[in-house]
C-alpha cells in the first residue's frame, strides 16, 4: 500500500526521534523542518541508508499554503499522508503581563494553527479512504498549567481540546486522533532553561530524571500503530510520573 507518515518539526529533538521510530515501524517518512536543513537531510540520509523511504521538506507549519505544498509533495514522492504527527512547537518563558502580541501570536500560530493547517491538509485523503491517524504532541503543561509559560500551556491545552473534539468528529470516518503529553525531555527546548532548572525539573519528576526523545517516540509509535487500533481521543503522558 502506498502511503506515508509526516512528522512536523523533525530535524531535531522529539520530532527527529519520532521520524526515526516511524521509519523503523515501516513507514515512509516526510521529515519537516523550519531552519535546520542539514540536520533534516542528515536524518533522511540515515533512514535511506537503513533502506527506508524518506524525504525532507522545509515548511513553516504556521503557513497554510506551505503546509499544503508539503502534503502534496509527500504524496507524490512517498504516497498519501495517512499518519500525521504534529510535533513542531515553540516555547517562550516570561511573566504573562510582559508577553507581547508578537510572542502570543507566534505561539498560537505554530503550536495550534500549525496542527490545524496540517490536519486540514491531510484530511481530504483520509476522509476519502476512511483511514488515517493523527498524533498531536501536547505537553504536561497543557494538562496542568505552567507558571511563566501561560501562553505555551494555553496552546498545549488547546491542542488537547482539538484532539478530543476531532477524535469524536472523525471516528465515524475511521480516523483516530490521539495526543502525547511529554514531561521534561532532553532537547534544545529544555537545554535553554539552564542547568539549575533542568536539575530541579529532574528532581521534581518521580522517576528522578528527564526523559529522552526516544521514550516519547515510543509512545507516538504505539498510538500510531495497529496495536492502538481501538484507542482514540486519548492523552498519553510520557512524563516520568510528573502528572499522576
Ligand atoms: P526542539 O528541540 O526545540 O525542536 C523543535 C523542532 O520543531 C525543530 O525540528 C524545529 O525545526 C521545528 N519547528 C519549530 N518551529 C517550526 C515551525 N514553525 N514549522 C516547522 N517546524 C518548526 O523541540 P522539542 O523539545 O523536540 O519539542 C517537540 C515538541 O514537543 C514541541 O511541540 C514541544 O512543545 C513538545 N514538548 C517538548 C517537551 C520537552 O521537554 N522538550 C515537553 C513537552 C512537550 P528547525 O530545527 O528546522 O528550526
């Protein structure tokens, strides 16, 4: 069957591990990136060396036309997108009263409008086939709220609402929509917080450490697989027990 998986924000961090895990599961993978072309191309080269079909595509998920072009290109090169992982995301730290329009708008555009753009771009094929799977990468802060990351947490809570609503709306069409809510994971997004904050977050995590991108990717690969054929509308936390 000709089909592919699209992972947004897959040049590094969680998205990169997700793309690699999906390729291992047998999916041809489209590796989306924003700025890091070399990193995305090196992942594609790695996957091809393992005998997997893969391609890289630059697109800002906030740009609807760019996302539509990416979905068309992936369909031509690898097969129609039947698995979408909305992973691309950005964070901002700071007091809510200091948050300006630019940061607020960009957080919403990438973290919430981005998944909207990608889901709407892949839906026509999925609805036509009555088959498909979407996994959204939210965050434990979207479940719990986060001081000094209110806008980020709001976008991630919104993504959970979108997941649950679309799971209900699309279930009759045979399309599953789930969410993974990572805790603190060793990526650039957490590295920029500094060593002291990272140590504090590890201590606050019941399992006593930060997670790895590969551990989040395992949760995504499970939800994307036939092993999860009867699971939709769920939020699977991969957070070392942070939120219990
Ligand atoms: P990261 O290391 O900062 O990597 C972000 C990835 O997203 C990069 O591949 C980047 O591409 C891409 N990206 C950023 N903006 C984009 C845009 N507008 N369009 C397309 N791609 C874009 O992040 P991460 O830690 O792996 O996080 C991945 C996801 O997990 C995010 O949604 C994040 O909110 C969520 N999450 C992370 C953690 C954590 O602890 N790390 C916890 C909970 C949730 P380029 O490199 O090409 O710029």
